[in-house]
């Protein structure tokens, strides 16, 4: 049951990332926060769905989908960097 839940969440995350990628054309998509602790339970269906949902994948480079190296602290580090720049 938990694996099915991760697969479904990964599916919808992949759909959302594909929609954003088609609008913004990023070079990389980074998943951060506590969800990266799930590892491949979440990231595998996310990557698979992301690639399947891209409408222009044959015409443009496909952005990599990666887990944040900083894991759950990614948001805190990003906020601290932003505050430093202000």
C-alpha cells in the first residue's frame, strides 16, 4: 500500500514537472525537502512519468531530475542564501 502511494505521488510530481519544464525549459529539476528521503520509491516513478509526459522531448534537451544533495535542509539553505543576498 505504501509503495502504491509513493508511485501515485511520483506520478503526479512527474506530471507537474513536465508541465513546468515545457513552459520554462530548465536544464535541471531538483527535488528537495523531506521527500528525497524516500529515495527511488519516489524518484523512479517521478523520473519515468516526467519523461513520458514531455510533449517536446524529441525536439529539445530533456532536463535531468535529481534529488537535492542537502536533502531536507535544502529549503533552509536556499532561504539563508536569499537572505544573504538581500
